[in-house]
């Protein structure tokens, strides 16, 4: 039977049939597409959650790294001088708190005598316990950083605390469960925080813990900003399930199971938390609204623990996103059907083919098989052409997004993506992912740069700490080693170290101790007074000077290519407390960054401390050597003085008798002078008169045999230069001219002469000015009495007398020197008493005397020590060593050994000891001088 339907009706029937079939196909494809798109959306939530977990991880690990840095610093305590260790380590805690605003507190607790032997000194002091062990706690109070002034009365309480014990048992870093705490004790001042604690290990031995208190408010603010979709929210909880961040602030600190998010299988939820991996689940929350919850772990350094970031998104939002995509697809299908209905009358065959192409492409899209080869080549301007254009645009956009996602997953974060429209949420989300990855990469790069700078600084501090332990007995070598290594480490070009020269208190200056340029050592003598130039200014003000605009004539850097001005100049003081011991000056063609300047200032403190110790050691060695030398000299002088006194006593009577005889002889000579005119020709004494030119006017006959002349007349007009050697004649001439100038002579001077004929004689000489009858000076006259025979008789006695007189003068000089040396020795002892333990031990090793440092260190009183032998104070393991040293000491050899003593409290005291023997007049050992340095420095 033939159909009665017209062709148009048949087409309509066919069109309706096709429309029904096409609608069924679209419904089927749309349902599958909805599921797939919804899966893509939940995957995006999972990706966002993972990203948020990484951001939280970076935030927390930053503070874990800070704690790890403190741990490494404490474990390297040996690089610091023992007497400075507590000051340096507590300073590191304070500086850490300054540099990290999120931290509420930084603290360190050490076991007794773990890093030094100074617990007895620090008892009952801030930063210590009642027992004296290290316990510094710095905290923020109203914007300032303060040291906890409470002194723990029960040290065992802090050494057995819950967090401390956990770290001691595990010997690994820990982050404690978050909790509320008020530093003021008031509830309104409570903050939500956690503790990060790290163990301090000395090799394999646990010696204490260091930690920081972290405010969780910044982390809560960051998590509160996580919102991948509208109406979604993020939260953060610990491994035990305690909430750290949640939209409802009132339940923070409670278990996540109390929020209503975990309703059904709580055991399964807890098991997944224990596995420490990402997971997701569906739940109802709020007004019984279905939510999709994605959870990702936050790895916490080496703590072997995780916290978790979660994101809860309403199912309606996720479904709405998928439904919008399906509606768009149905709209495209509807438009296609309308186009087919309008043109089917004219192009049924083409329409059917076009529809088939559209169906093929839509099927491909439904299963996610999309590429540019699927683009439709339909150039018509009707609805089918528009549908094809929209599909082509969708394909281009989808391919571009796929390529964009592939590139950013490969790390090509410079790739650009243009959204198809303002409603293209997927493109916007991918762009946000890219931006987040770029930001994370930049933050990672910044963190790596900060880590590099921090590592550079830490390695430098360790390097110079090791360097400062060498050459600490030679200031010149130490100075050159410091400046050469510092210039090299900073990659600078030129540097110098100026040290304070205070040998003259009235004129102190800074002396260029060592300098270096282009890896060549430069020997330059340079002195700068305080306040003179930039170096002098730095020394006066005690502040670092950094310049990049340097005067042309201030400094040049010389190389093989010529001379040039540096681009930057760094001048830093070597300061210990408020004393400026020197200045570092470093020039470079490169600009110094702030972390390099901070490093130089930090190293400068260690250099100043080392230089101060070196100066003290050098001075102490000099004083010890001088003391020993003076002691030996005084002993020798005392013996010689005693002998001289005995000899002088035996000859004083003889000298007295001789002086009486000389006085009698002088009286006789005075009488002979009165009879000069009458007796010139008769007296045996030598009498002569000379004019102003020291030429003879008259002589007595007794003098004639003394000269190679025949008569007295041959002597007139001649001088001593005609008869004596030039040296002797010149001496007599000057003597007589002095009498003429001053008009004052001398009497009874004993002279020893040798005549021209070689005859030896002794004469008693008087020389006086000669006046004429008018009182005018006309020359000199002299009387010489020959006492040769007398002198020859007493020659031996006189020689002995002269020798005794010389010894008497020497003895007086020795006495003066002895007084001075006694004063110097007292001053030396005062200096030693201010620096070292001092005691005297008798030959039986009993303690005779001590200074205050010895008494304070050992804890016994003078009266208690009188009943003790020094050996009783020595630890049993060191007694044999001390006995061996004592036997060598008794042979006159100074001994230097290390010993451990036990003080009154039973604590061990480590000492470096010098034992100096002291002998009596017979060179017999009778006592020993005991000197000790508690910090262990060797004075060799």
C-alpha cells in the first residue's frame, strides 16, 4: 500500500523521528558527559586541596627550618670560647625571635655541665636554674622581646617535662599538638599556638632541647582564604584530629569529629588519617546539604608526623558546574534541530550529513576524545554552520586548555591562555593554577636564595670560628689569617685590619696589623688615631660604615691592569661589649649585600673576643716569664748582697783608720802651704804656679826631677803639653781652665800619675785660683805631696777598699732595684690574682696560701684548706699524673698539666695548671707556686 503522505509530510515525519532519536542520543550523551564533567570538577577540588596543603607545609616548614638552625648552632657550641658560649647561644635565641614575627617564644634547655663547666658561676642567675644549668626563654611582651626572669627552683622538673622527655626519647624533631596558652595568665590574652622542639646532640649523647612557640593565627588566616568554589571552605587539623583552622572559630581546638563533617564511618576516617595520604569522601553538613570533602596531608619536616588540609564543597555547586556544561550542549543540539527543521525542505541530504557530522563530534566530545582534526568544515551561515562554528570554537578552546595544562604541568609557567569568555571558569581556574604555581616557584626561589645566604653565613661563621682557634699566640699571623680569609670569602679585592695599640696610655692609636690586595700580602706601616678619617670615626662611634660613593683619593685597588677606585667600602668595628679593639676595612669592586654586612658584623664580634683573649694570654705569658726571671735575679742578688755586707763590715774599721790618717796629712799640707814662699826651695812637696794659659810661672825644686830639664828656668813658660801625653795634658788643662772660669779649686785630691820617664807615683793635689796683690785673677797654683811610698805600702788595702766601695755602691743599686722589683712583683701578683687561680704549696704539698679566685672556685675557706693536702682535692684518675709532675718539679723544672679538682659541692672543675718551683739560698726546693686557668686556655 502506497503512503498517502506528501513528501513534505514524509520529511516532517522523518524530521520528527530523527528529532526524537536525536533527543534520545543527546540525553544519553548528556548524562555521560555530566558524570565525566563532574569527575573533572572533583579532580580540580583535589588539586586545589593539594596546593593548599603545600602552602601550609611551606609555612610550617619555614619554622621547622628555624628550629633546625638553632639545633645545629647549639650542637656546634665548641667553636665558641667557653666563657662566651652562654652569651652567644642565648643571643642566637633572641635574634631568632627578632627575625621571625610569627614566633611567640624561643628557648633552650641544657643538662648540667653539658656545654661548659660554669654551672657554679651561673647558679640563681637569669637564664639559668637554681643549679646553674642553661635555661634561656625569650618571649614577646607588648611588642618587646624579654628574657624570662624566673629562676627554676626544681631543675629536674624541666628535664622531665612532657615535651622534653618525648624529644629525649625519640632524638628527633617534634611538633606538639596545638593548644591555647596565655603568657600573662589572663584568659582574654590566650593565643592558639604549638611548640616545635628539636633535640641537641653531642655526638650520640642527648644534652638538651631547643624550641620555638609558634602562633597559629597567621596559618588560620591563610587557610581561611582558601576557597576554590563559591560556598566552599577550607580547614586544617592535626594528626590527632584537633582543629587548627575552621570557619567557626569557636570550635577551633576541638576534634574534627565534633564538626559534623565526619558522620558515618569514623573508624575508616581515622585509618585514612593514620595512612598519611590524600583521600576524599561525601557527607552532609549544615542544613543537611550534601558536600564533597577533599583531604591532603601536610608533611612536617623530619617529625614523622602530618597535619591535614581539607576543602568542603557543596555538591550542588559541583553539579551546577557539570549541569551548566550539559545545558550548553543541549542548547547547541536544540539550535541544530531548529536549523534542520528550517532547511530540511531544501537540503535534506546535506542536513542529514551535517547532523551526522555534529553527532560524531559530540560523541567524541562526550568521551573526551577531542583534537583539532575534529573541527567541522561547514561554511554555511545558517544555524548548522553556527553550531559547527561553536563546536569548532569549543574544540579550539578545549585543545588550548589541554595544551596549556600540559605545559604548566611540565613547568612552562610562562605559557598564556585566553579564556573563551567571562564565563569560561575552567580557563580561569587553569590560569589561577598557573599563577599559584608561579607564585610558589617564586617563593621557592626566594626561599632557596635565603637558604643560600643563610648557609653561606653559617659556613662562614663556622669557618672563622675554626680559623680563630689557630695562631692565637701570634697576633700578626692571626691578623693576616683573618683579613686574607675574610677578603677571599667575601670575594672582595682589598682589606686591612687595624688593631688598638695601647702600650702608651697617653698616646693610643690604631695600627694596621695586616692587609691584603688581589691575593697578595701587602706590608704597609700605617697608624690612625681615634677620630682620624673613616677608620678613626668607626673606632670612636663603634658603628659599621658602608659607602658606595667613595672619594676619588681615599683608596685605590691595584691590579695587573692598573689602578681603580672600588665601588664599595665596608668598615666594621671589632667590638667586645663597649671596648673597640680594632677596625676591619674591606674594599671591593662589587656592592656588598646586607646579609654580607651582617655576616661581617657577626664575625667581627668573634674576632674581637679572640683578639682580647690573645692579648690577655700574651700579657699573662710575659708577666709570668718576667716574674720567674725577677725571682731568680732577686735570689742571686740577695746572696751577693749578704756577702758584700759581710765584706764591708770587715773593712769599715780599716777605712775609718785610713781616713783619720788622711785628715792628719791634709793638716800638715795646709801648714806647708802657709810656709810656701819661705820653703819653695827646701820642701820635698811639689809646688807650682801657672798663668791663665796654664803655663808654668814657678815650681819648687822638688819637682825638677820629675821633668827632663836641667834647671827650673827651663820650666818657665812651658805647659803640661810639653812633658805629658796629650790625653793627660788635656785633662789637666781643662781642669785648670775650669778653676779659672769658676774661680774655685779643690784641695787634697789624690792623683795617680806616670811621669814621662815611666815612673809611677801617687800625689795629694790641691789646685786653687791664683790672685795678685790687687785681688785680680792671674792663674792657678797647686801643691802636690808625694805619697807614693805610703800608697805602695797600702796598695793592697786600698785596692780592697776600692773594691768594697764599688760593691757598696752596687749593693745600694741592688737594694733600689730590689725595692722596685718587689713593687713590680706585687703588681704582677695583683694582675695574676685577677686572672688566674694562685696558691703556694710547701714541700709536702700542703696548701700554704691562696687567692680569692682559688677559694671561690674550690668552695673551701682558708681555715678548711689548712687541714687539707692538695692531693685530696684531685680526682682519683689524675693523682698519678700530679705525682709524676711533682717529682719533676722538685728537680727544678716548671710543669704544665691539666687536672680535674673536686670542689666542696662535689662538682668537677677542669683546670690548666702551671707549677713553678721555688728554691732557698742553697738551691734546695722548698715550695711551689700554683697557677691555674679554669677556662682551659694553654699558655704555652
